[in-house]
């Protein structure tokens, strides 16, 4: 349920991610498109205008050269030159867009005006555009002439450009004057508008294409992620199912293992009873039979206890730790296994440190660990061999920190290549083995904060070292 809820919220986030991306990228690409439109159209329009003013200047200068001389600009007596300027005006206004012109001397004083003759003689030195033209630049000033006085009725509503063109002497290259050409701006305006529209369309198409392709990629990615999530959900549920199956198998094997050893002991006790029955009679037999029956009852109790322990083990359970005397626990296990040792002809050597401290452990776990390890050692050792059990204290900083238990045998040993696998569940080399003894032992050791290591014994057999922390009990 939790996983499904998590995935649902993830899918929701996924959907909102696509929407968020759609909105954010729309805003970004929108801003980019407008900026691009503004920059490119301005660049284009500036280019168009520059060319337009240069062409006008070139045309006007050619016409001036045709109609006027340098003296016509410089002479003090303006009356005789008036008709020449008027003739130039008539000629120049044949050009469709040119309306009229005024002429200024290099000091900014009007020396000829097409419409308002009162302007002649007035200084316009404070006009910025005129000043720039006097400095040698062709300058344009876009404005509505309707706002100005010197405009005829027919042009009052038209958009007009003033173009200031410096005129130079052909011989001396000195400035003769500045011509202020009034030009109709309709066609330029149209060109500018067209350029703006073309650039806007281009930028819009580019932006739209970019947006759509990005959106398609993100949507595809979101769909892929969703698909993968769904797959993951399926794999997860499969995994949970297979883990459950494995856990069931593990418990079954553990139960079989847990009752196998005590059952062997019960069988051995029954066999002893049978032998006693053959050999003894009277009160002697009665006493021996009673002892054997007690042992059998003890083993049955052990089976029951183990069954309970193993079933508990299936649940995720924390060890119930109490101070455990490992030496006496080992002695108890050895007592139980002694008949089997005798039967197998294997000797047992106990080398237990007397002052071994108690360790904070789950006694049931510890019993199962060593029952498994000692049984393995017994089963691996041929007749005449020996199993040694040692314990001693490991100290650190002057105090007991760990207890070390070593089970060593003189059996066939464990080949290096299968040494890693002996702790894998169900790994066994025995016809009736479950292969759960060592994995279970490892699990119990680790749950109690310990470590288990397998290595070669001195005489070629196997050696299992178990180290437990002493814990708080001491
Ligand atoms: N002391 C040992 N000497 C040699 N081989 C060992 C020793 N202890 C364990 N093994 C190997 O490790 C394998 C796994 O041991 P484990 O105790 O997990 O299962 P098992 O003994 O085969 O089965 P079960 O414990 O159910 O009787 C054994 O089959 C054996 O091959
Ligand atoms: Mg075993």
C-alpha cells in the first residue's frame, strides 16, 4: 500500500513536472522570442535607414553639384542666387518622396528656405541634429511635420523625415553648408513595418518550433519514466512474493535442522536403552531405563523449545539478551553430544578459560550456534579424530572486551573455493544435510553483535572462530 502511494505521488509529481516545464519553457522561450525580435528588427531597421540616408545624401550632393557652385553658398548677396536654389528645389522635388529643403551655412544660420522665407537669416545653431551635420555626419530626424509651423496643408498629416546633409566644396573639401531635406517617410515606414513583421514571424516560428520540440522530448521522457516506474512496481511486487517464498523455505529448512540434532540424540538414547535391555536385568535395568527416558524427555523438550525458537526466528525479532556463561553452556552442549562422539569414535578436548566473563547474549541463539558448529565438526571428523573447543578472553585497554570461542577439528577441512559458500542458505555436501546450520549460526552470531570466521585448522581440519562482545553485563 505504501509503495503504491509513493508511486502514485511520484506519478503526480511527474505530471506536474511536465506542466511546470510547459509553463516555464513557454515563459522563457516567449521572453527569448521577444528579445530576439527586438534585437534583430532594430539591427535590420538601422541598416535600412542608414542606407536610405546615404542614398538620399548621395543623390542630393549630385544634384547640388549640377545646379550650384561653392559661391552660391558663401556669397553675401543672397538675392541673385535665390532662383538657382528654387530651380534646384523644383528639380529635386521631382523625386517622389522629397518635399522641400532648407539650407544653412556652416554657422547654423539659414541661408535659404523653401516655404517660410522668414527663416532666412535666423540662427539654428542650437539644433543638435544640425550641429551633428555641421560636424560632417548625415543625420536624420524622424518627426511629424504637422507639429511644425512650416508645413503646407497637403503634408500636414504625413510622417516626414528631416535629413541633414553636409555639402562640401569639390575643390577644397571644406564645408559649404548643410541642406535640411524634408522627405516623406511613408515608404520607409512601410519598409520598417514589413521588416518588423518578417522578423517577428521568423522569431515566432523559431520559438514555437523550439517549444514544441522541447515539450515533445520532455513528454516522451515523462512517459518513459512512468513506464519504468510501473515496471519497477511490478518487479517490486514479484520480488516481495519471491522473498516471501524464500522466507517460507528458509523457515522450513531451519525447523528441520533445529529438530534434526535432538532427534539424533533421542535415537542414540533409545539405542542405548535397547542395549541396556539386552545386557542388564532387575533394578539395574530399571535405573538405566529411567536415566535414558529422562534423557529422551529432555531432548523432546529441547526439540519443542527449538521449534518455538525457530518459529520466533522467522519473525523479525531482536535477541533477548541476558548475561550468559558461555563455558557452562558449552559444557551442557557437549554433555548432550557425548554419546554421539562416543559412537563416532571421536575424542573431545575442552580447553575452557576459567575466568571467562559472562557475555550479554541470547542464550537460545548461542546454544543453537554451538550445537550446529560442534555437530558439524563431529560429522566432518573421521574415527580416531579429535574436536577441540577453546574459549578465552580478548582484552582491550586493560579490560575484557570480547570472548573468543574456537571449534577446531581434525576432519577433512573445507576447500578454499567452497569456504565462501558454507554460509549460503541450503549449501550442503551431506546427503541428509539441510545446509541451514551455518547460515543460521552466522545470523545468530551477527544478531548478537558477534563475528564468525572460518579457516584451516592446524592439522588440516576446519576451524571456526566466534567472537562476541562482552557487553554491559561486566
Ligand atoms: N567442520 C567442518 N568441516 C568440514 N566441512 C564443514 C564443516 N562445517 C561445515 N562444513 C561444510 O559446510 C556445509 C554446510 O554446513 P551446514 O551446517 O550449514 O549444513 P549441513 O551440516 O550440511 O546440514 P545440517 O546442518 O542440516 O546437518 C556442510 O555440508 C559441509 O560441507
Ligand atoms: Mg550442519
